[in-house]
C-alpha cells in the first residue's frame, strides 16, 4: 500500500523562504514514513511515502518537502549501546573543555535524549551542565543526576529561561530534524554569551553526495547541509566558524562556531568627545578667521557636530560641482581653492580624510603665510 505523503513540488525554500529558486534533485520512492516507525501489525507496516529532495538556488540547502515526523522534537539516540561512541565522546569533550577553558562555565546540550552525553561531559570535568529535552519519557527514564534538565524544545523558546547566558552549547545530529530551523538558531543565539561556543554535528552530506549513499535520506532528516552551506547560514545568523572536521568513519561533520562579540565603540565615543571639545576650542580661537578644506562626508560631519556656522568663514573643495553650494546643516558656503589667494585665513583645518597630508603639503607650498595648518585626523 502506497500513501503518497510528500508534495510533488516545492514552491518555497523551507530554510530561507526563497520563492522560485527550488530545483528538484532526487526522488526516492516507496520509503518508510519515518525512521522510528515500527508497527504492531503487518497492514499498518506496509505504508510508504515518496521522498522528494530539493536544492535551494538561493541559500544552497537541500531539503525534503514532506511533513516532519511526529516525534521531531524528541531525541531518539542509541549511543549508550555503543561503547566506542561513548569513548569517542569522552575524548572529544575532554579536548573541548580543556582547549576552551569551559569546565567551570555554564554548558547546555540541546536535545539531550536520556542524558548519555551530558553525563560524559560531567565525567570530563564540566561543573555546570544543563540540558533541554522535549520527551518526558527520556527525562523520566534517563540519567540526569546532577544535571539541570528542562522539558522543552528550542524552537519554542524565544526567551532564555535561565538567569544567565551560556558559554557553550552542544547539539548532536539534531538540527537537521527541525522544520523551523532559522527560528531555533535565533533562539540559540539568544542563549549564548558574546564569544560563546556552539558545537553542532550533522550528517556529512558532502560524503553522502560523493559516495552516492541514497539510503542516508530519511524523512526524519529535513535538511542536508554541505559544509559551506551551514557555515554561510551561521555567518548570517551572527556566528563565525572556527573549525570543521569529520569523524565516525566520515559520517559526521562537526562544526565549531563562536557567537560574534559586541563591537566596542569605547574608542569612538572617547575620540568623539575629546576631539569635538578640541576642535571647538580651535574654531573659537580663530573665530571668523578659520577655514575647513574638504566638503566630503568627514568635513560635513565635523562642521555639523561642532555647530561651526559662527566660526568657519568658508569651506574649500577642489570639486567644481560642490563650489557655489552650501554645506548641509550649517549652511557654510563652499568655494574653490583660488579663494585663498584673495581671502587668506589664519587657520585651515584639513578635513579631507586620506587626502589630508596632500592638502597640507599643497597649502604649505602655495600659502606659507597661513599661521596654523591642522590635520583633523591628528587632533
């Protein structure tokens, strides 16, 4: 029995929302409706779907257009059945905690399942381990002793419920399950401190493509990311990529991202306040006998910030299309350099950005009697 559960077309990208950029890449007929869909009777078990895969020409992600599986918010993980996987995680986590000094920082795992990995984190020395898991069954029957676990799902958490932001967030082979991925990533960013770390693992789609592993496509995995595509997405979301690597026989790609730190405007504020005071003092000292060379954006900002209307006689600029006009905000007239021959001021402030040195050399050569020549960038 065939239940055609997928749409035949994809009009809009599931990730970026682009319309008309979707290209059908592959169809996998007669597939299980889910990877965890085990049935109690043969009739129900014989249901199948057609899985259609599309590539977005805008953001580059590959995705299927079927409905998410009913349990997409819950983690289904069998790591505890593999001693080698647990040993691998122990080596991996110990290296991460040591290299980035995270042992005493608040750490969060999103999609913790029954707690296998958060317990490995604790054994590796992590002191402040937190977890999000949507399945109450996982939480009830899991191993979360000494771990602050919350029953929730990251797509549904626009506000961080903890009274602090995290320094590191881990998420293992789970983000490809999330239908509203951009929303979830925005929420993750809100949970992180500036400079905080994100460690994602996803199926290695580059390897799947290279080796033609069509059986890796499943309804459970909505998205498939080439390495460059996920890096680009996270860059747009406010992160920078620190490292990528493959592991587990190349089936897994691990991404290490860092949340962009807030820009430091302290130096700009400091320079603005000190420079405006200094320039106002100079303009006042030569009031009515001071000229600014340059009618570009730097000079216009300076004149407006200093309320220079009362102190600046005129503005000089070599661009003919500016001459005979008036500066915005201040209304100071703009004149040609020849004006200096007939109306020489005592002070000239060069405010032509990267051309200031050239302007000052020209003034020294042509008008050696100017008492004060100042470079705005050096004040």
